[in-house]
C-alpha cells in the first residue's frame, strides 16, 4: 500500500537547524489575532466542503484521483521581549475521488526544536447522505525522522492514518507550529502535484514590524493578491482557485523550487520597546551578521595537537598551493563526512581540534578543520556559506537563510580564490563538487567584512570522456577493443561508482558503461587503470563482441558506425514537459570508432560530415578513410547546466537533426577483378 504524504509536508526547508539538510515547506505565523482568523478560516472550510460535491469537483478536474478542496496557511508575526516571533496554522481538506481511497491514508507532519507542533486536529469526513460524519484519528505517533545522508538530526515525525477511507471521503487536517527564530521564515508553496480548488496564504503583520515579500515562478498570475490595513495590523493575502497539478515527475528536473510558484516573506526591521527601529533582515549585511555569530567562538586558539598534525602534513612542501593541496587531501582521506545535526549544532561548526580528534564531522565541521589547518600553515582561509544547486536563490537577489544549506572553506592563494568542499572524498583540489558550481558563496573575511563570489562552472573540456574503439567484421557481426578515458567529473563518477563493489558487481558496471550498439553486446576481458588518482583520471579498456550487428547483403556490408549515440532520445516532449531539464555538469565526449575494411572491399558510400553548434550544445560527426580503415568521429559537448522551457524549441531543433544523422550507415562493396 502506498503512503501518501501531502505535498505540503515534503521535507523541504524544514529548519531542524541542520544547515546540510533540506526539509519540508513550512510557513510562519503568530498568535496576535489568531482566534478570529482561524474561526473565519474554519467557517470558510466548513462551508466549501458541503458546496464542493464530488460531481462538481470531477467536472472541474476530470480523471483526477485526489483534489484539494481547501489548502490554507495563516501566518501572523508579533514582537515579544524585543524579538520578532512567529507561529503558524495549516489547514487543508483533500477529497478522495478514486476507488483506491485507502492508498492515501498515511500522513506525516515534520517538526523539531525550532518548530514545535501544537494543536493537531485530524479526522476523516465520510459521506452520509447530504452531510458528512467525522471519524477522528486515533493512532498518532511521534518518532525521530530519518533523512538520507543525515546520521542524526532533531527532526521529529508525527504520523497517523486517516481511518475508514472510502471513495468521496475527505481528509481534514489542522495544526499549529510555533517557530523559535523568525529569521527562518520559509517560502509558501502550493501543493503542486495535486489539483487545488481553493487555496490561500494569509500573513498578519502588526504595527512595529516591517516586511518584504517576493512572488517567484508565477508568470501567469496564479496568486491573486490583496492587502488590507487595519488600525494595528496589515493583512496580506494571496488566493488560488482551480489550479491544475504540475507534472514534475522527471528524473532530470531540478528541485521544485526552480519552477513551483511560491511566496517569500521576510522581516526587514522591527520596533523595540524604546521606539528605536532595529534592522532584522533588511540586507545582506544583516544576514551576514546573523551567520557570523555562529563562528565568533570558533578556533580562537591554536590547539597544539592540530598544529603537530598540520606540520607533519606539509613537511617538505614549499609553496602555498602544495601545502593547501596536501591539507585538503588529508582531510578527504582521514575525516569522514557524517551529517550530525541537533539544535544550534546545525548552524554552529565544531572546533577543528575536536573534529580532528573524532575523525568525523558534517559540512560545517569540514569547513572548520580545513580552514583552521590552512591558517596554521600560513594560508589565508575563510569560513564560507553556500547553497547547493538544489536551491535556486542568490545572496545578491534574496539575502535570507533560505539561500544556503551548506558550508565550505575558501582559500586565497596567489591572488586566486580556491573553493574547498570537504564533504566529497573524491573532489579534485581546485575543482569544486558539481553540486555547488555556479552558486554564490558568502565568504567570511572577518567579523564585519565579507565577500560574495560565484563558484565557477567547470568547462566541458575538463569533464572529458575519450573513447577509441577498434572494430572488425566477424562471420556473425563485429568484434573489437575499446579504450575509454574519463577525467574531471566524469572520472569522479567512475571512482565513486567503483567503491564498495565486489568483482561481479564491477563486471556488471563495466558492461553497462562500455556497452555499445546493441543489447547483444558481449563483454570480454577488461582492465581498469587509475591513471592519475589525484586528478580522477580513469581508463577502462575492454574486448567485446556484438553478434548480429552490421549486415552483409550479397557483396555489400552495411554498418552504422554511430555505435554509441551521445544525444539519443534527447528530444523533449513539450506537450507534456513544462519544467526545466537539469544537467549535472557540462561534459565533452570524443568517440572514434575505427572500422578495419575487410580485404577485397572498398567503401562505396560514406555519410557527409555533420556539425551543429548552439549556445546549449554542440555536435560534430565526421568520417574519413585512411590506411585501410574508416574512422567515424563523434564529438558532443553541453554548454548549459539548465535547459529552461524557453530553450526547448532550440534544443529540440538541434536534437531532432542529430537523430537523423544517427541513422546514417556506411556501405562497403566487394572489389571487382
């Protein structure tokens, strides 16, 4: 039985304090006039539940299995003890229209020490004539929530099942969350995967608090905005009506934050009791002031044990580059990355000497030990906050905590900025992990000074795959030998893929990587050579056979030398797909398939050379005859990490053209006496 989790509760941006872990969408409100607003909200929900009959809902959303009748978030802010505070209420009703209602029984709410769950009310509404009868949940349980890649964090999961579900039943949920730090207000996202009839996001702001808001990814104006001013508060409201779901079920799509409509609320300033105005998150200066507070007591003294370790690592090294590379490689090999988050520890790095002693740490701890070791070695190094590519925001666009979820170290060596991420054991020195390339980094120079620099996107030429394959005909197809060298991110992928595999698993992996032309591919003997381990350069060489590949018709051979089609099946279905396509990293692939011309034969047809070059990608296919061989060379290069819907037409034009070229075969005919 499948577990249905309301899209609102997916673990995105949930502040358990873990800077490494992204979690669920939450919204933040407070208690100023909460009762009156909740009464109106519940009254509206109750009224619309009866008005929205299954027949009426099906008419608006034909063929859908589930539909949100109502989806409402109420957010209220206030000031307590000269500090902005917040509390939120979420209420929703989901109608189950299909005959598999029981499949949607499971529900989870995520909360933590930063976000306390209060006043949970959930029940099933069963059709009973022209009315509904309520059956409350009875099996509520709270436990620690597990997150992939996090050894421990303080997120809790309250789970329960909606009882007695039948077709046309309604699941009702209502609860509050109290949020301890108003720096951590989170964007509002509507439930993109489920149709929505009526939705709202309401923000109540009292006198004395100033806010800003940003609406993202809403070119069609799905959010309808209104603003109401009262004597002591302002009410901002965004409403949604009859919204169809977003089809985001694409493995190569970026995180939903890149395309789902959302509303970002943040406090810029507030009034103290004495009437003074206090900045809160009015600019990047304010965000940096908050961030740097977590590092003020970090590594303020030099631990003798750590200095001894550093001295041994850099012994005999004379340049800063060699020293930095040795320190970085030592941390990668000796300090194990484990995400371990609990309360403020999720924002505050641990002391470098402690990390060195324990031999493990999370991203902040890796930042701490690398930075401190570099400083001991006399190298300028700095604590750095950064967001992974899961997050679409920049510091220079929205100076908020939602911009980052990660920490790295940044060094300045010979006037060059080097970004060092200790969480990837195979990241090459000077080549940042693919997950942070192109992202803005907030570099802490000192308590008051910082820099914002963008991590470079690694050129495709540095992520190269070079394939040289020799081919000859057999009585039943072709045989050959291929030698493939991987470097850059492609080499790193091979290194990571070979970890912890036994002999049979390695062979299966090699067969998958080296397979060509047909599913009849037979892998022979192979070797794996780590050419330059420190630079992630790997070579795989293998013998192979492909029965049935190539045709002999009378006195002629026909063979397609595009044994591996780099951009095969890359045409985007623009009718179905409306979300971007994300590329992990730009790459360059060079393939040379070299066919030995059989004795007594000559080439009677050779396809024309083909070239296509745009801002998105380039493709080049060439053919030549030399020394009794036909050499077909294919080069494919990507140039952009994100293919947006606006790029689809140009992308498809390029990919459609190359699909035709992939059908081209050469023809060899028997020589006549």
